[in-house]
């Protein structure tokens, strides 16, 4: 895969799985008594924490899983199934419970600061985002693509901050219909990415031809 194609895959996959657009309703619902400035501060801190978490897994790659004897194809298939579950929920314009549970949302309603939990973890840097990061890291071919992945993580998390900041400043102008359409489109893209990861794993196992 060329560097340009890999960077496009990395950015689009991470942007879709982090799903900052789909996070907006929960973020606003958990901060009803906070000012726009306080919401923006929480969004900035949450995106910073999410960046650090994803960079950590991008750098370590499969090293953690090798300790437990987990092979790359096994992780690719398991991770892809998780991404498919998230994608199916997105296609129905519904926030996936693999990102955060109802209990985590309710806890967020009672917290004064939701930046670290549940906003950063697990809403932004949840199992799906971590899985995608590791899969992309192991798809990277050479130093340039590894660095490109790290830059994509920073860029996507920064874009997430901008989106959440805009939502915090102008929540009354957000169209629920437009948001649902966007989420469904991103769910379709994510499902295609998940299927491609499964095909890659099958090729690594020599079940499919090159």
C-alpha cells in the first residue's frame, strides 16, 4: 500500500471510529449546567487524554498481545467483529454500547467534570478506537507510515476537539437530522473498513489468495 493510501485509510478509519460527531449529544447531555467555556475546556482535556492513549497503543502495537500469545490474524478478526458491531449501531444512528454503557452515561450526568471519564475513556478512546489503532499500526509498512499513523492520531483528536468545541459553543444550532445522516454514512464506511481487516487476516492465514 502506498504512503498516501495508507494515510487516507488511517485518518478516515480513526475519524469514523472515534465518532466525535456521534459523541455530541451525550457530551451536551452530561454537561447541562456547564458554561460553553467549561465545556470547551473539558473537550480539550478529553481529546488530549485520548491522544495520549491512542499514541501509546500505536507505539506498542502488538507487543502487549504477544505476551499473551495472541497472533495478529486472531486480533484482526476479533477486532473487526467489534468494529462491525459498532458500525451496525451507527447505521441505525444509535450510539454503540461498546463505546459506553447506559450506566457510564448516567454517571457522567452526576459528575462535575466528565473530561477523563466517560468522555476521553471510553467515548473517544474506547475499545474500537484502540483496536483500530493497533490494526493500523500492524498494517504500516516502514517508518514513514508509522510516523504518518501517529500524525493521523493527533490530527483526528484535534479535529474531534474542534467539533466538540463548536458543539459546546453553538449547541442550539445542531440539526439532529443532519447528525443522524452523518453517523449513518460513517457507519457504512466503518463496516467496509472492518470487512477489509477480516479479508487481510484471511489472506495472512492463506485462506484467501493474494
